[in-house]
C-alpha cells in the first residue's frame, strides 16, 4: 500500500478487469489481490484478517497453519478466476458491457472466503473488526458484504461474492485434497504463468525469456 501511494499507482495499473484479462494480463489475478488503493479498504481487510487468525489455532477441527496456507493460495487464484467468469456471463449473456472495464483490487475475496469457511467449521466464533465491532461469524460473510458496500461504495460486490462462493465450496468439501505437494506444485505454476503473462502482455521485458510462435503446417488451424 505504501509503494502504491508513493508511486501514484492506480486501479488501472494493478487491478483485475475483463478487458485486461483478454489482453493476457493474467498476472493481475495476483497483483489485484494484494493491492489496495483506499486506506479504509486496507484497514478493513487487515482488521478482519487479524481476527481470522484463530483459524491457525484450530488444527483439532481440521484447520491449522498448513490448511490456512494451502487454501489461501487456492482462494486467491479461484476467486480471481470466478470474478472473470461472472464478468464473462454478464457481458456475453446479459450484454452488460459496463463490466468489461470494472476493475477489482484488494484481498477481500480471500478474507470473505475465510469468513465463510470459519462460519461453516466453527459457527460459534466471532469476527472482531476495528477492535470494537464484533460480529457472529455465522452471519459475518453477508453482514460484511453489506457493510463494505455501504462504507466503500466502489468495493467490488462480485469480488466479495466470489470469495464467499469459493469459501463455501471449500467448507462443504466440494474443493478439497490440498496438501504440501499440491500447494507447492500450484505455487510453481502460478509463478510460471505470472512471469509468462508479464512477458506476453509486454508489461515487463524479461531479456532471458523469449516467446516464439510455433506453427506446424501439417496441423489444422484453430484461428
């Protein structure tokens, strides 16, 4: 956040949108999750994340530190992809071209995902916000969805909703099986795609990395 403020970096430089994804800026799935422009947005997310630290201590009910690390990575990637998928449906099926340029930033998708997982795994917990606001965790995902929409009107409703959907998918076992092997493998692929998309989109020029088009006349053309 300090770097973004110092360099006057805006939503358009690091945020995730449908148009930038079409332009091969897939690296924005990662940068958008860790970038915050508004100080209020940053404070809300960090306050909620601090409160959700209880997850690391709940190894006895199948959570714990490893679970937290594994599924945080999964939440970043899947919620970003789901946001793009929802944008695609809204644009292609409902002809809402407005969503082509809607840009999402912030760690909210992951925070909302963890709120949802904790509400399903330990509904008796409470979410402490700003040190004085206490919410029952069982209602926290949807209460926070409404709360952030009021205090931060430009907050991405679809981004928050995507985190909730992925969170329920993990909590209900629809997405499962993450372990150290899959987490490290997935992290490696994320880094590879991140670097590749930076190069392909022209955002950053890696001199040691050259992308060459390969054509085989014996194969049918798909474009």
